């Protein structure tokens, strides 16, 4: 058995945030409760942002208040500012996920402020939280920006250093628009681990250009053991042109389990949820394994096949 891989499911936050039709609160709660039984390390439940900015997640408090929390699962939430952090802590979030972009242009489009102002605001959140709730920082467009092009690795790791020095627990390196390639991912992962051995490092990939699973594999081979994924491959950044969905959780788990990695995930349960997802959102989803079924390594042949072979 290869190294243990830990998954953070982001469908009810990152996956739902750009859906055009509001997903009912009951459906969100039921989905989080079902995902809690699948073996995830973390579930990013919602975002405590302005309801005007992200109407889909205007029910954040209600969802957090109604979910059934499973032992061993951390329920994390995205927070954009101090007010969001206060709301999240009142809702008993297990982790606060703070976000800023490593690209100035994307940060202006997404957060309506320059990077230094974002850093100052997030620094204040970290100071006020003061260790009462673990903090993770997600650095967007870490592998390229659709408006600016390449984002130098040193720029990304420079921001990572500034947050590490503030005492955050974790750092998520995000390929927000699916611009990464495996060689680039390997370099980033190796250097990030060398510089920040105490940080809980997570990789967040999108499959915009079809390289999502290849990038996961490159990160695993570089030593990364934590990944974000979205059920069915839902999601995308509303402020990044051409940013299609996240990597599909079930496709990624299927790949890694086929390669003998321990993911802790019950793939059969996860596939049932992936197959039910189109009815929740009202359209098809990109995930492939839910449609095709698991490969033979993970899906033993029916008994009648063994009987046919024995009779041959």
C-alpha cells in the first residue's frame, strides 16, 4: 500500500457557488451529511461571504447549524474577512479557509482590492482569531493567471512565506483556472515542502485543460498527501474567464485507489452520490467514473463471469 492520501470535498462551496439555480438548503445539508459518511478528512461546507456577492451560499449559518458532524471529519468554511470569520466561529467551524490571489489582476477582479490590502485584511483575521480556530490560506492562480499569464513561483512562495510567518496551520496552492502542467506542479510541490515542512500543504486543481488528474499524480509523486476535489467535477471561479470545474473527487479517488493508495474514501458510496448530483443541480456533471463505472481493479467481475471461465 502506498502513502495515505487525505481528501477535502468542496462541492457544497466551490462546486455550488456558480450554479445559476439556488440549491435548496435541505439538499445541501443532506449532501454534506452523506459525504460525511464517505471517509473524507475535511468537507468545505460553505462560505461566510456577503449574500449579495454569492447568493447561492446565503444560507451558510443554517447549513452549518443543521449538518450532522461525523467523528474524524473537519468541517471547514471559506471566510473573506473579519466579519466572515466571526460568523464562521459562531457556527463552530473546525477551520477557517482564507483566500487571496497571487495575481494582482485576479485579486482585483475577485476580491476588489490589491494584494497588499488583502494581505493586511487577512492578517487582521489571523490576529483576532489568535489560534482559537485553525487557519488555512488558499493562494489562488498559483500556477498562472488568465489575465496576466505566468505567475512566477517565487511570487507564490513569497506570499506563502508571509502567511507561514503569521502562524497559519495550512496552505492550499490553487490552480484556479487549470493552467498548471505536471512538471510545473512537481517543482512547486518540492520547493514548498522544502521551505515549509511544518505547514499542512494541500493542492487544489481544476480540469479546465484536461490535466487535472495528471497534476494530482505529479503532486503525489512529489510527496503531497492532501487534495481538494469536487463531487462530479463541479465548480469554477466566477471571476476567471474560462475556469471550468474542479477535479472530480470520485475520478481522483478512483485513480489513486487503482494505484494502491489508501484514500480512506468509500468509493462505492461516493459514486452513488455522484450519480445523484445531476438531479440536485438540474444538469449533467463532468465526472466520468460515475458514468462508466470503476475499472476492473476496483470492480470485481460478477460471479457469473467466474462460472463461465470455469466452464470453458
